[in-house]
């Protein structure tokens, strides 16, 4: 068990069906393993195929005409033609997904009823249902809003409610598909802290899709996709050293990483893993002190 | 925009607010039936008294209650006038109160007009108090789903209807807000919705309607995906967070409404028998 | 990474008293393009839910400059933006465009909207025409321009906004998110307003999309001389592209001035919970750590140059002392 990855992707290729029935390739020969408990960020420009990948894991794409390769989630072959409805439900229960637009994923007119939507679908009986809803709201810090109407909440709050709606299904893995892209800085911070908490305290495997480099800097592992190819895979520090590849993939380095790399090229040795202003300042001050 | 509230729900803490929505739906229907059963002066007096009692019970200010009636003033006035002028008393010895060229008014016409006014008022206020004022739209949806559940036996998709209602209620404020945004955006591009001929104004709405539909479809698509991800697979095997439960107060309320209907029926029977006051 | 640093005309006097709630960008060299005078704005006035969205705002926006407006959600910046083109009417106070009250003739407020073009948040949701060309032409057509002039303006605006000629005959609904955004921006640019206001023009776009949009806006500002206002959460973008910056907090103006002035007050920005550019944060930390970092470093390029200079100077001193 220890060594089998939670998600195993092997030679995965996927194409959308174009207007004339021709395949439009999105993912090209991708192989990837994600272990349980990891916090993985998938980076890529718009159209790099990162959202398609996420949707494949959860089986919410409806056209598998041009899908090749293999995906297994917790040992279950997701692309197998003889999956039962029960298998699909179980997969979606285990791998929850939070989307970009907070408005378009809340179903009910009261926060707690929205959180209950998933477990209700799973047929969780009372009183466990009640407990799950209350616990999920507490985890995302939205207990005080249980009886509120979702449309009156801020973007960050809505997104936290959406997260609670997934947690209440007790998933083992959560995918965030650009869940912070439409939020203001305050909302982003709230959501990022919630995501980290889920990974750290609840042990949930997190796959976060984004194009914000500072979010990538906080993850255990960063995967860079560009035009359907896997470009880089490693810790944030490792990935950020490949600044040329990142730029080719349409991504920016975090400003501090860029500064430290530039200084190193200028003969000022600024060493160590540098992803945040604090790390960068320490490294530069170190070099300054050595002069 | 921010103060927008759907429906007429008026938050307060009253017996009516706390009643089970199913009991309220049943009471509202019974109340409509009762107001139609009213036939003579006594029963209409009873109807007026019960309506006043309901308003007091609901703790909703008179002003708010009357606001809902205001919209119906025209219809009420129209029906009343119609009754006054058109009703001809054909009974023996009936003498018109006014007989002036083509205008003839009988006492019966005036009674009829008054009765119908009272009936409309009582129905509107009564159902309003039981349903829209004291019950949130979502509780109402739950109640209807629960009351209509027997219909699933004859393949009526009750759950699907109630899901649709819920989603509609959830998205109405969102779409209203969006409409406002799109209108502002087009105004900023020189759109003018207020001047010109009717045809021109209708055409000016295209820049609103097209983006609105496009966005509604996009939302529907994303919502469907999100619901699938949250294991939605129809009503089968679903549990519910909020379970509707009848309390003693619901049975008491339904008992009183039943008593009320019984009273009216009795008044009708005895009224006819003993020729009490005026009968419709 | 080389970042395009445009030449900036130096500003004149700068308000230095930060205790004053509503500072004014002072610049005597040119007249203010837009002036806000003691503006109060309320939502739900007279109801129990009354909220004061703008509280005694006075502000000058200078002709030809690129001004950034920053602040939290709910700080009043979106309301402010809607006041500028007459989409919202101030409860109290006046909005002056070239010295004239825009509400002097309320019936002609439509004309003000051609002079002050507003690109709202997520403007791609306003596209409705069958072709991109027709959509960009919607504004100019409402202005009653000739077909020839409309065509000319559409091409010009498309070029500035980075909409390729090949896209003009496509349906706007077939474009990618970033392309749609640029089409919507071109739709306002094609009206050739004297002031262009953009509310979060790059929200939700990937880094490349952001650069394209900001570069386009910068170029538009520099070539046409059009006064541009940008509302954004991204401090990094603001620091890189804006001449002047207005900071809003709690329905008031916290500070306003050129970018040296505003980003030189990083501590105050942080105190109201605003992020500061990573580089600015870095310089702040280095200063605290004892390095002689000058103030006003907020772009990667500037910080890199300064650091390299400091290190070589320090090495030079050491080396000189030894020999």
C-alpha cells in the first residue's frame, strides 16, 4: 500500500473533438504519480491542459473518444469502460473538486444546506449528516454563516463554503481548479490558508491548479504543464531554477526568486531555496555579511 | 441591489413563522376553500374576524400586509363596480335602489360587491400570511416536494421539480445582479434604454439579453459539472439535512382551520334554513 | 527578466501629509483632467441599511497620466469608478471633467460616457454581437459616426488592445478568455474617450495575458496621450505601470501621489492590510537587516541594479582598504 501512488497516470493523451470531428490535442503523453498526502500545484498558462487533466481525474468530461493511456485513482482504473455507477460515485466522493467561479458551484439558498448537498447525495443519514455539515463549516471557519444566503457572502467566503461542501463528503483528495483566480487578495489568502490546513491537519491530498507563482511557492511539489506536455516536476525550489523553461511556458518567476537568480549570475552567491521575500532577504543579508 | 430580497418574506418570530411549511400550505388551501364557502353576512363577518386574527398572530405590521393588497386595487374596484351594476335581482318584490335610465342598482348587487371584495381581500391576505410572508421560498419548496411526493407513484418527477425550484431561487439574485452589471457595461458603451420608439427600445435590449443568456448557459453548464462532482444522481437514495417535522402547534392550527370551515358550513346551512340576513 | 520601463514625466509637488484623509495629487504644471470635489455617496440612503460608500472624497486626476487605484474590496473604489462616467451620481459633491460639472445637464450624461470610457470588471461578459468587428463597433456606432470612421477606429483600437486582424470576423463567443477580454477593452478604446477607466482589467488572466493587457494599455496611454485610470489588486502591476497611485481604504482616500510617494510608504500600506510588491517587501527586510537600501524600489529591475551596485561598491571598499 505504502508504495502504490494514490493517483497514477501513464502515457495519458487526450483530445477534444473539434467542430469538424477532428481531434484537438490537449494532453500529450503524460505520466505522473501523486502519493497520498501530497500538496501538489499544477502550473500552466491558460489552455495548457491543466483543467482537462483535473476533470479527467474526476470523470466529469463527457467525451472520451480521443482519450488514451491510463489513469488509476486508488487502484481504480478510471478510464475503464466497465465502471459501475457505484464506482463513479465512490471516485467522486474520494476526489472532490472545487472550481473557479464561486457562484456557479453553490446549489442551495442557505449555506448549511449547500454544504449538506454532497453528503445528502451520498445518502448519509441523520444525525451523522448534521455532524458532518457542522464539522465542515467549522474547518473552513464559516460556522457563523451557517444560516446565511450564499449570494450575500464575499468571494472568499463563498469559496470556503464550496470547500466545506466537498469536505463534508470526506474525500481523500481535493482538486482546486483555479479556485483563487476570481478572488481578491483577502479572499485568496483565506482560501489558501484553508487549503493548507486541509493538507496539513486533515491529511487530504491536495492538487491545486493555478497560475499564481506565489501559490506554487507554498506547495510540496510543483508540476509545470505547457501545451499538454509535462515540462517540470519537483519542489518549488527545483522548479524555479528553470527560469527559461518557465518563461517559455508563459509563467513568471516569483519576484524574489528572479532577484536572487539574477544576483547569482552577477557573481553574488545567494544560495538556498528562495521562494519568499523572507528567504530571499536572509540569503542576501548572508552574502552581504560575508563581504 | 444589495437589499434585494426574494419574495415577500418578512422575518419575524411568530407562531405562523414557526409552523411547519406543509401545515401552512394545507391551511392556506383550506383558507381559500373556506372563503369560497362563505355565503351570508354572518360567515363573511367570521371571515373578516379570522383574517384580522391571522394578521395579529403573524406579528407583521398592518402597513406591510396592506402593501400586497395595493397591487390588486384595480381588479377589486373593477369587480365591485361590475357587481353593483350588472346584478339584477329577479326575486319577487325586489325593488331597485336606483333606477335611472339604463342604470339600475339593486341591494343584492351592493351585497354581492361587498362580499366579493371581502373574499378577495381575505384570500390574498390569508394565503400571504400563511405562505409568502411567513415562509421562506426554500421552505415552501421543501413543503411542496414533501406534499407532492405521492405523485412520484404516477411518475411525476417531483424531486426534479423541487431541485429546479431550489436552483432558480438560488440564482435569481445572482442573475439580477448580473443584469445590472451588463446594463451598466452597455450604458458605458452608449446604449440607451429609455428613449426612442418601442421598436427601438426593444432593439436596445439585445445587447443585454444576448450576454445574459450566454452567461446563464455558462453558469448552468458549470453548475451541472459541480453538481456531478458532488455526487448528484437524482433524488434516489438522497437524505435531507432539514427534515420537516410536525409539531403540536401545527395540529392545533390545522384543527382551528378545520373548525373554521365547519363553522362556515354550519352558518350556511342554518342561514338558509332560518333566512339569516343576506345570502348570496 | 527585462521589464519594459516606460519613461515617466516627473510629477510636481506631492502631498506629504499622510494624516489628511483625502490627499490630492498636486501637479501645477497641468490642469486636472478629472476633479472630484467633496464627494459623498450612499447605498440605500434613507433605509436602515444605509452604507456610506464614499466619504468626503476629493481628488485630482491628471491629464495624460496613468493612474492606479488600489484598495480592498468594499473600500469604495468600484463606486468611485462608476462616478467618473456618470453611471452613478454622487449624493453630495461634484465630478468635474475639464473643469465642468458632468451633471450640469443630466439629460446629456450619455455624452459624458463617450468622453470617459469605462471598462467594467470581467468585461468579456458584455460581448453580444455576431462578429468581433461588430462588437468593437457598437460604441462608435452609438456615437453616430460614419461607417468609414467606425472602421478606422475599430482597426486602431483592435491594434492597441492586441486583438489580431484575423479575429475581427470571428464570433466573440468562439474566442479564448484572454482574447474576449481584449475585444471588450478594444470596444471602449474605439470610442476614443479622453479618459479611459479600467476596473481590474487583468483579473483572472495568466501571467502572459496580464502582460499583454497592461502593455497594450501602457502603449495606448503613451501614444494617444489619453488619461488612463486602472483599478487593480495587483500591487506588482501597479508598481510597474502606473505614474500616480491612489490608495483607498474605508470609503476614504488613504493616500495619493506618484508611485515613488505611495510605494515609499510600504509600512502604511501594510498597516491597512494591503499587499506590497514582493520586491518592495524584500527591500524593506534588507533595510531592516542593515543594508543601505534606498527608498522607492518596487520593480525587479530597479532592485537588481541597486543590489548589484551596492555589492560591488562594498567589495570595492573592502578591496581598497586592504591594498
